[in-house]
C-alpha cells in the first residue's frame, strides 16, 4: 500500500476522533513533560549550580554568597532523586500507557470509537510485560548507539512495531514482541523512515501555529503509522 493510501485511511479513522486521540496521546507522553519539569528543578537548584562552578574551577572550594563550601555527595542528591523519579515514572507508570495509546489507534482502525477507558488497557492486560518491553528497547537501542549513531536509529525502527504487537497480543512477552518486530521490519525500515519524513511539512506547521496544529498532526501521524503496522502484518501473514 502506498503512503498516500495509508494517509488517506488515517484521515478517515481520526475523523471525529481527533481531540480524544490527541488527549490520549498527551497523557501517554506525559513523562516527557515531567522529565523536562524535573530537569528544570535540577538546573535551578543552587547546590547543583555551585557544583558546576566548582567543576569549572577544578574542584576548588565552592562559593555560596560570601561563604565557601566544599563539594560533597549531598550536592548530587537533587539530580539523583530526579533521575530515579523520572525512571520510575517512565517505566512503571508510562509503559502500559504507551501500549494503551497504540491500542486506541488499533481500535480506531477497526472503526471503533476511542475512549478514555482505553487508557487502562495496558495496566489491565500487560503491565509487567510493557515495563520489560520499554526497558529492553531502551537498553538494546542504547547499546547499539554505542557503536555509532546510525545503528541506534536503525534499531529504533527495527523495534518500532513491538508496542503494536503487544497491544494486539497482551499475553506476549517483551522479548518475543521485540523479536517479532525485528522480523516484520526486515526490508521495511527505510520504508517507515521515508513515511516519517513525508510529514516534515506538517511538522513545520506546529511552531507556526504555536503548537495548535499538533492537535491534528499527532493523531494523523499515529494513525498512519498504525496503518503501516496493520498492512505490514497482513503482508507478512
């Protein structure tokens, strides 16, 4: 199926469902906003600012106002706690939400009306496996990225179908979902990459409209990607 056909299907599927799909996506991606929030806390923390000053001066005494202070492990604690909280939120809370997000689009592709009740799908059906899927995907992608930047991108596309696979088969284990995704994406990674690139002009509308265009663009892109998965699954059957 051509890119134009995938996009045409997506437009039909999101018609009348744009706002609810956007909000579902916003909730499922909330960890990105929380990560930015925690990061801003760390950056504004006086102790961390003083640590940076000490680092730049060769780990000499740090000056706080008119007083001097030596660097101590306590200065790292705000950063450590923010990292721990971010990881817990991303893995434990957000992983099943991402599966629920994909499930909502799979249901929309079947002409089912998406609803907020679908947000609980991942928690009810595959909470632990969704956490393992998220964790393994992050670890594998990171390890491949150590070789070079390009292998990391390639593997991102290689694993990209695994959330859809788990959303359709909630009893599947994480490693099997990743393996199936790799098999599905053999010879199709560049195809999906080009599909993603085809939205570049749409993405340019987001800053121009002060972000409002994303209300339509996000569901449109996600629905198109969902159709890519469904057609790929059909072709591999």
